[in-house]
């Protein structure tokens, strides 16, 4: 027997039957006798036969593989999305290839073409913070690869989207600070190139309008990382800007702000109340525990996978499918960083 991967022809040669008979026996075809099926299966197990996945995918024009592109795997929100997506995908017989752009446009482009070359049946992606040109995504529509955006999306290509209601979440966060007595609130925002950033900033502004509260001249500070939150807060304090509340676009920025406030001798939440967005597990570890807006990441991943399964089932039947937009609600998790003692 030759070395290397065992093929259907090898089994056929050993049993002195045709390769087509072996193939049908392995598929439990009704035209093949039970005796032959038994002989084929026993020899296949003995010879450690494995189907040629590449050949099968070429023949079926499906690989039962889906690709995922996210900005950062280490980000808690994105890791929960992946868990939810895999929960459905693996149950449906799909393998998942996970890549990360690391918030780089060029790396995102490379990830797209790598996954297309791997013949994925569908692509789930959340855009990098640098992405403003969507030409690299056109290939997905040209190849008829279903695309589902997660959290960060664009309208440049035909796609389904599963999104968070960022505007509503930002209003929840800002209204919470207002209800805790804050009147001069700073919003640490992400770049306006991202739709989620624009939605959160608008939610912050709309909460002020709703409660007839004027916004500070310096209310919007573009700062969306731990280091940036720390440096921006130090700068505000050095310039003697008066503020009593901080709503950060994400938890990392909020934690950076808290570090600077504590170094300056500010009491949290008595002097400055702080709330983030994302509800990272670290929120419960920092001192004081950080209030945050909780995003249903696991549910988002599950829903995205279910949308894909529904669409690909229609594609298999050569039927058209409608793209879908699902918007999920957030909830507030108040903790010690923003909840003030009632007088």
C-alpha cells in the first residue's frame, strides 16, 4: 500500500470493486447492499480514510467555512460576538476562520482577500476604525459571498447587518449621569469616521436636549483609548475646565479618565461621576467599580449566524434572499463610579 492519504480508489482496489461503488457505499446509497456497505465502512476505518475536503468543496461549490474579521480579538465585546457566532455555526456543521484587522485598514484589506482566497461561504465583519474606503469589499458582492456586518457597518455593499442601538445606549449613559446630579458632562468620543461613534455622540447631545441641560463648550473630546482618556483628562484638569461627569465611548477610555482623576485627588463619583460603554469584565475590578452600558455580544453573534443560515439555505435552493438589519438594545449597569449617595 502506498504511503499518504488513503483515497476511494485505494479502498476499491483492496475490495476489488469499482470506486463509484465505494463512493455510494460511504454515502449509504440505497442501491448498495448492506454487506458491501459494511465491508467498505470497516476497511475505510481500518485504513483511516478521510474524505478529501478540498475536492468535495470544489464539487459542491461550498466549503462549509465562514470567515470573520474583527478589529481586535482581545476586546471583550468582540470575543463574546465570536462565541455566539460559533455556537450556531458549529451546530450547523460550519468551521469558522477568525482574523483581526487590529484597527488597520490595510490589514482589513488583506484579511478580506485571504478569506476570499480560502473560498469561505460567507463573511462576518466589523470594520476597522481606519476604514473609510470600501472598494476592497466590492469583491464580496461580485463573488456572491454573503456579508453580515457586526456592530460597525457600511452601506457601500449589499449586506445584512446586526447592530447595537448605540444612540439609545449613549442616551441611557448620559441620562444616568444627569439623574445622579451631573450638570457639566464631558463626552470622550471616537472618530466620526465610525458610525457607532457618531451615534453615541448624538445620543449624548440628545440627552442634554431632552433634559434642557446646556452642553459645555469643551463637551466633546476625541479620545478613545486608555492612554488617550488619561492624557485628555489631565489636559482638561490642567486647563481648569469644570466638569462633574464623564461619559466615555468605551470602558478603556473611562478607566484612563479615572486614573487621571484619582491622581489629581478628585473623588469618584462625588466630584466627577464616570460611565463607560461595553461592560468589559474589568469594570468590576477597577476601583471604584465602573458603571457601563452592556452590549448583548453573544446574542449578536447568534443572530448574525442565524441570518446567514437562513440566507445560505435560500442560495442553496437558487432563490433570492432579502438582506436584513437587526438592531439590538443595550442595558445600563450602574456601579460605584457613577452612583452618588442620596442626600
